[in-house]
C-alpha cells in the first residue's frame, strides 16, 4: 500500500471538535494549553470546543484538586444523519491508538 498523498489544500478531514475529542480520548488529563498546540487551535478555541462537547454530552469534566480530568462518553452518537446510529467510541479508539506513535518527540539528548 502506498503512502497517502498530502495535498496543498487548507482543509482537514476532521473538524476542530473532532481533533479536540480525539486528543482528549488519547490523554484525558491533558490541559487546554496541552491540547491547543497538538490540534493547531488557540487555547480560547479549544476551551470553547470543550464547552460545546460537554454541553452535548460527548464528555464530562471532573475537577481533581487543581486539575481537570475529562471522561469521554463513548456511547455518544455522531451528530450527522449520514452516520446513523454509529457511536463515537470505536472511531475514537482507532484514531487515539494511531496517534500514540505519531506524537511530538520528547526532548533530544
């Protein structure tokens, strides 16, 4: 199988909401400031997206001391009618696992 060709267009397959939800599935203890550079959005945009996702039941926030831990509701349905009754959990699993090996490299020694 050949490598996918990356076009020069400015669009991506996932929306900002999708990117943020995948990143939270990968790292439920991530802070807004940690998520922002990974998904390529401002902290303010990520904060608004997290609020949207929480309001629609895709995730919940739990405060633990000074930190917030997110829990993704894997039983939530995709919002678009084209996906019918598909749950987000399996989709997030696939993308979260794929991203583990492609994250930014740790400091170079």
